[in-house]
């Protein structure tokens, strides 16, 4: 796991640069080994949230579809609810 990528993404979020942050967070997700499902879920949810904050719902959905097969059922359900609720609440 490369925490440097996640830290860079979070620094960009602090600057309001959500799309750039999301791209980096996706790279962090790609670095997570299969034995760390919680880390994978947290970072995947973070990337989806960043894309949504950037106003790019389609990219958030596409990323989720690409990563969902690696997620446990709990994370899959949670991120799917995030996307759905963001649309109805946002």
C-alpha cells in the first residue's frame, strides 16, 4: 500500500481540487493488495466521494463499477448507497 498517494490526494482535497485528488486516490486503490479489504473499501469510498464532490457522477460510477468486484459485499453496498443518496440528497 502506498500511503503517499493517499496523502497527496488528501492535500488536494484540502485545496478543493477534487478531480485531481480522485485521480490520485484511484491510483492508491490500485496499490492495495487483496488481503486488505477494509483499506480497499475506505480508499474506494474516498475516491467515489471525491469524484462526486468534483461534480463528475459518471466518473464516480465508472470507477465504482471497475473496483466493485474487489470489494467485500459490505463495502459494495455502502458505496452504492453513497452514490444513490448523493443524487437524491445533493
